[in-house]
């Protein structure tokens, strides 16, 4: 069963950015599934790299979109993106420490962060607002 699933109600009213979010959820799921089903951290590193690269790609695209739309909250939003990028680096560090338990915890934190971020922060530039369950 997938842990992180994108739903139509997560839409930010932009087809390309919605596709990015779907892909991010899907990459996170595959990292999670790898981490849960293996005791060998070697097969996880390429997945972490994929997550890291796709995240950078999405954040750049989203920041450009917000900038072009003249979105007021862009500075705060970029700072939040940097936090997430930093957490991915923590995940990479846990890989280097060969600590599977930490890797599992970090992935769950990343998934929860992403879901909350899309629903609460990304929604602000979409012109829609959703209630986020804490
Ligand atoms: Fe986003
Ligand atoms: Fe964002």
C-alpha cells in the first residue's frame, strides 16, 4: 500500500505543477517502499538522489511560477522549500551513517511535510484554500 497518495483535491490549479506534485509523492513512495523492504541501504541511495533532484526541479519551477504571478508570499515560501531540501540532506546523511531506522523516520517526516506544504502553502498561490488537518 502506498503511504503518500496525491488526490485531485490537492490540485493547485496548474496542470504542470500538479503533475510535479504527483511525481514527488510517487518518488517518496518508492523511497519509502525501498527503505521498508530492505536491510541493504545501497539500493536506497539512487532513490534519495532521484527525490533530491526532482525536488530541486519542482521547487525551481514553482518559484518561477510564483515570481511570474507576482505572488506576495514568495520569500517565505522559498525559505520553506530550503527547509525541505535540508531535510533531504539529513536523509542522505543517515544513509552515510548506515542508519536504516533514521532513514525510515526521515522519509515519514518528508512525506508529512510535503502533504502539509502542498495543502497549506502551495494552495496560497493557487487562489484556493483548503483546511489542513493537523
Ligand atoms: Fe509544490
Ligand atoms: Fe511549494
